[in-house]
C-alpha cells in the first residue's frame, strides 16, 4: 500500500465533500447507536429487581443493538474501502 502513496490521488472538491458527508453520516449513526446502547444498559441495571426476565430481555436488546452497530460499521468501512479503491484507480 505504501507504493500507492508515491503518486498522490487528486480528488475534486465535490468528491471530497461527498466522502466527508458519508463519513459524518456514519459517525452520526455510530453515535446514535452508542447512545441507544448506553441507555439500554442503564435501564437494564436499574430494572434488575425480582423480575429476571425483564433484565434478560433488556440484555438481549442490548446485544441486538450492539450487533446492528457492528454491521453498520462494517458496511460503512466497506463503502470507504470501495471509495478509496476507486480514487486510487483514477
């Protein structure tokens, strides 16, 4: 990959703006998911009374939210990899 850095890739301002918008959108999704997970975790801790099933359901919701976040991040990283490959090919 270091060899690719010898020849700088020149991007138009429009493509830079599009790439930055996609990165910012991905970061916003990650932040929203993080807040959702944090909120679910706090609810799970506060709801650990005599009802173990309620706590279990919250833990499962937390696990599902975490998995969704992992998938979104993987998708976004794939999109960024594709964008970089396209730019390096120009």
